[in-house]
C-alpha cells in the first residue's frame, strides 16, 4: 500500500510539469516528457524521461532524435532517430523509418512502416 501511495503522489506531483515543449523557431522544437509508473503485480515503481529534438519541413517531412533516460537510477537507456512523411493531399497516411540505438549507440532495430489513420 505504501508503494501505491508513493506512486500516486509522484504521478500527481509530476503531472503538473511532466511535459515541456519549446519551439526553437524555423521548424525546430525540443520536447521533454517525464513518466512515472507503478506496476501493481510486481510492485515496481519506475520514473523515466524522454527528450526529443525535432525538425518539421514545410513539405510534410518530420525528422527527430529522441533520448531515453531512467530518472531513478540516472542512466541513459538509448535513443531513436527517425523520419516521418505525411503527403500533403493524403494526411491519413504517414510513412516512417527509424533506427533504435542502445546505451552504447549500437543499432538494435531498424523499422520502416506505413500508418493509416481514420
């Protein structure tokens, strides 16, 4: 029960300022998100942070680099670098490709995908 109360307090404390976004101008932006989670079955509490720098071009191209961190045990967990394209006349379709990197910057996965939103 103590862990549930701790997780609830952490989520409430972090929810007010858990996400930040800064528009750096000319299509460049920096976004940061902090996530607190409590897994009830294993009674595991986690606190993580994602920080992303992205650039949006006028033609529907979105380029990003995201870094993942464990806030409890301050460590770098890895990153993801990718590109997304949404055709201007077909905003229900998004094409993307991204590479996942581990904490030593070795690639662990490369993905190409098409997404249909409706």
